[in-house]
């Protein structure tokens, strides 16, 4: 859920909105990559098939629409600063779908978004207090403040 929200936010920063079907496919891809990050998955075989089933379309349509979104992102001159942040200093060459999705996922996993992910999940995280050996809201708040300071 939170990876979807972050990827939607990044796509909006890149001036790409839900007008393109590929936006939904990218958001679903990021969530799929997160859910299956412990296993190696060939993108074109499993990811595209899963998303095609989810949206009742074909693998080729998923691939084409993601490529179309990447093309539009690279054409917008104002995106350079954000693209450099996500893909590194050399953005002269547009990435392929797999490289784009994995770079976007790695960017979301970066420390920049760690605090946001923690905020969303802070009630799910149960820090065990070292004094009474029970989940402690106070200890959770201290942990949250430490994490916030680390990522500033």
C-alpha cells in the first residue's frame, strides 16, 4: 500500500498523471517488486503477466504502456533534476522498462522515504521496552524521533 502511494507521488512529481494506463501498471509493478523482492523474477515473464491479468489486458500492452510513460517522462525538460536524483547523473539515455522500474523501486527504498514508510507503519511496529519487556508506545515514539533525526 505505502509503496503504491510513494510511486504515485513520484509519478506526479515527474508530471505524469493517471491519464496514461502505464501509470497504473508502474504503480502495480513497484508493489509487485516489493512483495516479491526476496525472489529473482524475470520482469517480462512474471511481472507483466501478473499485471496483465490484474488489468485484463496482454503482456505486450503492459510493456508498451510502461514504455510510453517512460518516453513522456524523458521528454519533459523540467524532470531533469528529479531524474538525476533517481537514475544518476547520466540521464542522456532513456532506461528500458526493467531498469526504470528497478531504479524507481530502489529510490523508494532509499533513506529519503524511510521516514514516510515508518510513519505509515509506526502503529504496526511494536518496539519492546527493555525495562518491562512489553510493547511500549513511549519507546516507539523515541525510536521514531531517532529515525527522523537520522534521515534529516
